[in-house]
C-alpha cells in the first residue's frame, strides 16, 4: 500500500485563528459574502485575515468550470444577487481597507459572463470607499474584448488574470480555458494602459524550461506583476502535486523573472495570487 507523501517543512502552516481573523470571518458570514480564501482553501487565510484583508469573490460561490486544481464548487450557479455590490462595498468600509482584491467564479451561464456585474461592483466599492485602490482578479470572459473592456472602463487599479500553469499542462488541468486566451486577456489589459498581473503554480509536473517560457510569455503579453507558488492539493478529489519545489528553486525563478523585466515578483512556495496584494499597487 502506497503511503501519502508528507509535506516538507517549508510548507507547514499555522492554524488560522486570532481576533482579526474572527472579525473578518463574522463580517463575511453576516453579510452573505464569499471569499476565495475559504472557497479555495488558501494556506495564507490566517495571515491575511489577521491583517484585515481578504479576497472577496462575487457572483456566488458555484463555478461553471471544474479545473482540477481548484476547490471552488462547480455546478449550476444561482442568478446574480443584485444587492451584493452594495453589501460588499459596505463591508469593505467597515473593515477600513485601503486596498481590496475582488475575484469571481466563472459564469459561462451569463451572456456577458458577468462582466457588467463586475463593473457595477467596482464602481460601488469606489463610491462608498473614496481613495481605495482595487485589484480585479478576473476570469477569462472567453477572451471577449467587450467583456474585458467593461472591467477596464470601471477603472480598477490593477487587473489580474492568472494563467495558472504552463502551456503543455493547460488542457489537462484547466477547464475550457486556453493558454492563448489567458495571454490575450493580459495583452488587452496592458494595451489599455492598465497594470496587468498574473500568476501560476508549480509542482504540477512542469519542467524548468517551461516555467521560464511561461514567465517570458507573460512578460511579452504586457504583464508586469507576477506571483508564483507551489500547488497544494485542496481536497481529496483534486489532483495530487507531482513535486514539491524547494525555496532555493523559487529564488532562482524569482531572479529570472526580475531579470526578464517584471516590476514586482512574489515567488515562494506559499505565495498565492493575492498574497501581499497591497504591495503590488505600488509596482511600476
């Protein structure tokens, strides 16, 4: 009988707890909001929530896609909640956030893939919270220029879209999305002079040269903020990691990305897309 591989020491995490953690948890639950922190089983939830930050997930918590790495529920989503933008904006005000990150499930069931709801949410947050900076971590919207432009026109300060993995593994790991579509999304963002950000995971069976190729592809698409972290199995029904990449190798990848020309690089085993997102706003 094959035994489970134990996590290496550099991937050991502390249990999420603390006063601020409990405060954010209560606020999210009482306002019927969703976060990718909980839906995605993020390993940094304790650190982020204790610092008073969370990545809010709009348009429900049921995704129309079923990527093999993602813990978010999949199925037929409920109709959009028209009161959600106002509740989210008010929750952000109560938390006194200076920077917030918004993401969403994929909504292939909606004609505009949820892009108008995205725009309304960003505008509501900015209206209730003057001076706040916003990162929009968007799905691919099927690469639709019109859908992406709805978000751009709402003027988030950073627009992020994760490419998730290398080109070769994309068809096996991601549902529906194409590697080229993600690059198109980022290119549209950068060409409209918005700060473009992306991230992907390692430990899925990719080769070192493929990691460097992906870094280069993202840079050539206009992306200037990069996050790179270790894939961890979020649940028993998800694919298992092929490798655990060492911190030294992450340091090598970070050096390569900086030398490629990225303005800001978060590169460490426990890094996720929104980790230390407040720092990314100053990247130039």
